[in-house]
């Protein structure tokens, strides 16, 4: 059992309070404005979502846009959540292939079959729980999924310390091969520019968003490097782009973009957040 590390910090620590907080994210003036209605049947209109991972009080309304789109698009059997490694613990690319994770909304099991299939498709993905022990980028996505789909669905956590283009492409290719013909949602967990002025962050973030909307992982990585953009999960997003394109003709849509300044009204040092849906063209 992997117990929650961020409950009571990034999100509320009790079931009742967390459900209320998630609902407030959906109904927030910067959120979708309404609660999601889950569509029946498999996930046919969506390959992946890009979702932020800050505290819900800052990025929750933006994240809610992505999960609202997921709910409208069907019910996945499993979700692969790709997040960056903020702690420096564990291997370069780390996957967990068994066990359960707990949040205040209940327990959710790792999809053993899918996780082992992904790991078998790549020599650079290691089975390593240490990278996930204190990492928040995957954990904070789970309550949104549990709120919409309950704890019967399964998931696969992947934590990327190495985020270079070659690594990202290999992870994305492995994910595409392992999930072929399966009802799987990909979640790429990332925040955008960190601790710059609103004006500077918006300029850099829209450059990044443009590359994602082009579904061009090469352009994305080049822009992050050339402009020294402090986007923490460009590797997970790159891998999600590669995996989505491998599933067929794809297109991306920006669902929401805001910064922490839009919540706090302090625009001197903000963090950027976006939700982007990637689905069939």
C-alpha cells in the first residue's frame, strides 16, 4: 500500500472535505462552471490530457477542465499517469507494477498487466517504487479520477527524472505499444513557467502550449531549452504526444490556461497551469 503523502497539503485530507474541494474546482469561476456527468461506454473521444499538479487551491480549477472533458468522453479501464520527478529519488524513469495507492477517496489498484507490458517494451523504464514514495505529480491526479470513476478503475504511475527527447520518445512508444487496442487514458502531469511575472510567464507558456497544440514533441523540447522555460513536466507531455500520435490521427485542444496569480491576485511571481485534451482527429 502506498499511503497518501500530500493529503492535507496539496488537497484536503478527509473524504468529505476533498469531495467538496473537487466540486468547488469544477464549479469555480475559472473552472468548467458545472459538475461533470460521466459518459457511459469506453473512452473513444480522447487519447490523453495534459493536467497541472499544484495544490488544488491554485491549479484545481484548471485541472477540472481536463477531467470534465475526460468524463464527457467515456470511461477508461485504466489511466497511465506520467509525472516528472521532483524529489531526485529513484531511477531515471520509474514505474510501479503492483500494489494499491490510497487517497482520502479510497484505494486504487495498479494495473499490473498494463504496467508490466509497458516496462517490457523499454529498456529505460525501471520498476522502482522509491521515485514515487514522496512524489506529488502523479498522486494529485488520482482524486479527480476517483471522484469521476470511483476506485474500480486501475492506473499505472510513471515518474520521469530523465525528460530528454530520446527518453520521452521511447517512453511514449512503449506506452503506445502496450496500450494498443486497450481502453486507456494517458494523463501528462505538468506545471508550466515557475515564479516569473505574469507577463513573462504568459509569453513563455503560450509558446509551450503552441508546440503541444501542434503535437510536436521536438518543437516542445526545443522551445523549453532555447527559452529556458521552467516547465517541470515537458518529458511526460512529450511522451503523451508520441503515444497519442501512434494511436492514429490526433488533434489537441486547449481547454484552460491560467496562472496562480489569477487565483491569488499576486502577479509578481506566478506559476502557469494548462489543461489540454488530445483526441482523434
